[in-house]
């Protein structure tokens, strides 16, 4: 069981690092977008590559941080039944959700996007706009990264469920431990 806990810890560390790193792209998006607006409306200058850039940064950021959001439990969830449930009931719900929905979803995304990404790499696809950004093939690769990072975090969630259901809740990494309603309220207030 410690081996499984180690795998979950490693997966969480990867998503934590990637999430914190790519979250900084939000600042770059704001700066580039602001620059585009100032250039367009104050100086009547427009660079298509800059317009592409902030849209591409946005796409790269949101696909790269999806696993991080799952790690932090920031995805939208209808938690009428989930939040008041005991950790063991949450573990069962998460295990079923990961095995029946999340992992098959990521497999479908991977399967359908791989030919799309491979084709983009084969001819080094660039922006369709004349004077736009080169390297669209790199951006399209983030679809594969999205599927991989979400799937990995799903595996960490499944491991958490297995650890909880087997009575080894103490081995669950801190970053993905089930939090009680009081702990969630404390986190929302910033007390923890």
C-alpha cells in the first residue's frame, strides 16, 4: 500500500508543479491582450501574431492546468450527496467515477486527438492567419498533455479511494486527502 501511496504522491507532485508553473501564463495572457488593445486603439497598429499569441497561451494554460484543478478538487461538482458523505462513501463514488467516466473519457480524447496532432506535426502547422503565429502543432500537442495529466490525476484519485477503502487512509498524500465540511469552511476562509 505504501507503494501505491508513493505513486499517488508522485502524480500529485507532477500536477502540482505543472499547474503552478502554467498558472503564470495567466499573467502573460493579460499583458499580451492589454498590449494588443493599446496598440490597436491608441496607435492603430495590429499584429496578428500577437492576437494569436494570447489565444494560444490561454489554450495552453487551461489544458495544462486541468490535472492541477482536479488535484485541488476545483472542477465543478454537484455535491448535494458527496459533501456530507463519509470518506468511504466518497471513495466509492470517486473510484466509480474515475473507472467509468474519467479514464474512458481521457482515452477517447487521446484516441481522437492523436491523428489530429500527428497530422499537425507532420507539416509543422502554423496559424491560418497570414502573419500569424508559427507552431500551431505545438499548441495542438497540449490536447494530448491534457488527456495524460487528467488521466494521471484520475489514477491518483483511484489510489486514494483504494487506500481509504482498505483502511489505509493515513497513507493518502496530504494534497488529496478528503476534507471534512469544517476543514472546507476553514480553507474557504483562509484559516488553514
